[in-house]
């Protein structure tokens, strides 16, 4: 009988002494017969506060698709409305501007409204007058050359043993009159041609052309005066002198006209 009572008590004591006994719940009933133990008063369990919440990492900003309409062609195909191209939602929108434009406009539209009507009219008038100035100038140069040749032949006939034949004098005088009229017309066209664009003075071909033609104008006036004096001195001792001076001035005038033409040609 005693063996049956002592054996379970020893087993309980051994079990409580071993570390494995700690694994039992404190509420498990334990029979202790050898010693009386005071019941352990347990403090009520205090609620454990929850751990502080970790700061949430800042969320990545959501990609906002800019509200920009895609470029639309300026000239859509006839019969089909111009529909804007849709971008893929997953693709990143491009920040580069559209290159769908035309840099070259038609010439009529590009030049429209750029020139003042009065300025354009003056430029057209100047162009027309200078074309006439050029054409009549070449005709005048040809007439002056013919007048110089006829004057030289008449000078040889009158003062170099040609028998004083004056048959070429009328031809020479007629060509001189026609050339003088052309010369005056060419000069008037050049002077009266409107020049609406203000240009600073510079030594260019136009300046040298004006200088040579100014000298030619003085030569034409001098020739007319010397020719009249030579005609009124017919048979006198001063006639050869006036005729020689008329001849020299005639060649100088022809040279100035040729120089004026060359400066604008080359």
C-alpha cells in the first residue's frame, strides 16, 4: 500500500526538478504530499502595448500624363477626320516638341505684305527707266562712234590735202545732232530714275560710271561749241585750230563714254 503511494509522489518530484518540468503550464495540477506549498499569487497580466508602427516609406509619385494633344497634320486626307494619335499608357510621354511643320512657305505668301506699295512701285519704275537708260546708252555710244569716224574723215579732207571736200560735213552734223539727243535722253533717264532706298556713298562701279559720264557730258558741250566756232571760221586762219580742238575733245568724249559702259559691264 505504501509503495503504491510513495512511487507516484517520487515520480512527481523528479519530474518537477527536471528542466522539462518547466514546460508544463502553471495551471496544471501537481500533487505534493511531502510538503505543503503556499499558492503563488500571480499578478494579473498587463496588456502589452503594440510595437510602434514603422514610418511608411514615401510612396513613389504617380506618373501623370500631361494633357497635351498630339500634333495633328495641317493637311488631313480628304474624307477622313484628323484623329489624334493615342499614346500607350505604359510608355513615357516625350518632352520634345513636334517637328511636324513646314519652314518653306510659298513665295507669294512669303512676299505678301512685306513691301510698301509705294516703295514697290518706285522700284519697278526705277527698273524700267534704267533698262531704257542702258539700251539707249548703247545706241548713243554707237552713234558717237560713227560721228567720230565721220569727223575724222572730214578733217582729213579739209586740212590734210584732201581737196577741201565738205560732202561728209552734213553727215557728220546730222549724226552728231541725233547722238546729242540720245545722250540727253540717256542722262535724263539716269538722273530722274527714283531711288527709294538710301545708300551711303562708296567708291563702286556706279560711282565711277557717274564720273565718266559727267566728263562725257562736259565733252559733248565742248564739242558743240568748238564745232560751231570752226564752222563760222571757215576760210580763216583760226579754223584749223578750232577743228583740231573739236577733234581732240571728240576722242576724249568717246573714251569717257566707253569707260562709263565698261565700269557697269565688268
